[in-house]
C-alpha cells in the first residue's frame, strides 16, 4: 500500500505518520507538498497533525485552499480512504469534507493520553477494531472542541458517523473523560460514505509500546487490511 | 475604500475564550462585566467605486474565508 502524507507549512506530525506507515507497518509512504496538484501513487491519504499556516485565522482555514486539497477532494470523492489527524481533522472540517467545526477547548491546551471508545467498525480505519474497544492514544491540541448544531449531531448519530468517543479506560462515556468540551464526547467522525475519517487523537504516535502505547496501530492496520481485501 | 468586517461566534455557540476573559475580569475586581464575547476584526482595502460594491466584495470574502459559517457570523461597515 502507498501512503501519501500531505505536508503543509507548519505540519509537524508528518514524520510520525511516515514512520508509522513505513517503518512500523512496512508499507510504502511518501510526502506530498501542499502546493502539489497531484497526490502521486496513493492508496491512502493522511492529513497529519501540526499547525498548518500557523493556525492563522482559524485552524485549517488557509490550508483548505492549498492546491493539493483539490486532489484530496477528488481522491475522497472517488472513494479513496482519507484520514485527518488533529490538524488534519481541522482541515477536513474547514474544507467541508466532514461536517461541523472546531472551537477552542473549554479550558486549555491539552497534551496527554486519553481513552477513546470505538463506536463503529465499518470504516476503512476501524475495520480491525472490535465494537466498544477502548484505545489509549495521545492528544495534543487547543482547538479540539468539536461543534455542530443539534440537527447535524442527530444526523451524525442516525448515520452512525461518530466513530470515536472520549471515554474512561473501561469505556464509559462520561463528562470527566471529555478533555476539551466536544459535543457528545466526539473524538472522531467519518463521512457519509465512510471513507473520510477525522479524529483529534494521534493514533500514529501510539503504534509502538516503546512510545507509551501501541493502541493506535490498529487504525492504520485497518486501512491496510481494508485495501488488501478490496 | 475600506471595508471593516467584524466576525463573532453565533450567539448559540459557547465562547471558551470569552468565558475565560470574563473569569479573569471578575478575579481582577470587575464583577460588573457580566459577559464577554471574543471576536475578530478585519480592515479590507478594496478598489471599489461605491459602498455597495465594497460591501458585496467584503461579504463574499467574509463568507468564503474570514468567517466559518458553521460557527460564526459577520457584520460589515464601509468607510470612504
């Protein structure tokens, strides 16, 4: 499988994503500069974490107009798997590839391990998870307070588009387990077609036990498995 | 011509920054400031001939870029 990892000016988890895809999973991976019009040979696209364009104006607001986003949109429209992690999720929201928006965290910047419960397993990035599985993954963000109006939230629930929720280590979705004020403890969602996924936690930074947790590996393994079966 | 664009969170959207600023003001001895809503202010210099033209251009860029319509609304003032 070939992972295309988009690099915006200010991305800083691009190498973490590359390391996870190339060295942990043993897949092909290459970087794509945000001014490139083509993704190259890509089976999966990762929009990595960081601070694209310094988070100026709003997180992801400038990045969504980068030339590469036209190619990302076309790749997503054709059913290709796209994952936006942290800042990448914010870019997908601004681009309208996923519904909703990010507000500032209710209190402050949070950099710590959290637990998320896997709500849906019929997406390319959660296919190897078991329903209700709890993953220990890190977050590092100041603007991960997911917002959508009630109507949109209800629609997300109806279509089973909420795929990760902040939870306790035993999988209970509680207010105390919500690190940023996100509506309905939402940590990650997918598109209506299910191939575009965005989440605030960093699975790519939790692919090796030496780094504190190996729980995130299943997210990237899932997409490799999904493509191998396709 | 100058178009001034004020972007604020919609009234229905909680404003974590405004809330934190309000708390700080209360701690500083200003309990009379009951609430703060945090927003953004832009000054656009545009080559428009008329105020309506300037307003239309400002509205277009406010809608496309300066504000995120999911969470924010905007107000425009035009000055000669």
